[in-house]
C-alpha cells in the first residue's frame, strides 16, 4: 500500500486549457526511484541484527567483568592493555566460533523449525479439527453418563450423609 506522500492531487476542470496541460504532465518519481541530489556515503550505518533486543543481557564490557578497587591499582599500562586484550579476545573468539558454528547451527535450527511447522500443519491441526468436530458427540455422551450414573449416586450419598451431625468438643 502506498503512503499518501506519493499520491498526486489533480483537479479536474474541463474549462481551463492551462490546467489540462498540467494534468497531462507526469508527476516526479517517488524518492526511492529518483537519483538523490546529494551523494550517499559509501559506508552506511550498520544494520541492527537484534531489533527486538532479545540478547540485551549479552552486552558485556570490560568494566562489567574486571574492576579494581580504589586502593590497590595496577599500572595504568597494564590496565589499558588488559582492557584491549579482553575486548580483542572476546571479539575474535566470538568471530571464530561463529565462523565454525553459525552455519551448521542455523541449518539445524532451520530444519527444526521446518519440522515443527510441518508437524503443526499436517498433524496437530487436523487432530484439533477432528476433536472439534467430535466433541459435541462426546459431550452429549458424557452428559448422559453423568445424568444416568454419577448424578443419582452423588444425590443418594448426599441424602445419606445429610442426617449425620458432627459435634466437636474439647474433652
């Protein structure tokens, strides 16, 4: 569906020739099809690979893991190189692990979700529909069993127990 910004309003008036010429002119193309006046930067902003914030808890920084108290400090260079080493090891080990594991794991999870979708579409939903079509019959059968056997039994037990009185005393 197109948004309203791409729609062109045209007034129809058969009496005026100038407006007829304006009507026959083609409107400018929408911005996504026209060439931009300003050149686009070669490096674009990185896309968000977690748009719903599913993995917010995995944003770990050096200060979240390692911290020195106020009194015992190591040398400044040691602290800086430790931070660089931590970030480098974290980033490169993640990249190496994803290089090795991402494609097989994504294939396995894709197959798993495809299997679950197939199972749901071809097994679960037909069974649910069969149950929905059979449940009125089962319901009427169950109501008959309850009204014939269970209700009279419960009412007779209730009548037998209605004459019993329980008296509690502290002796």
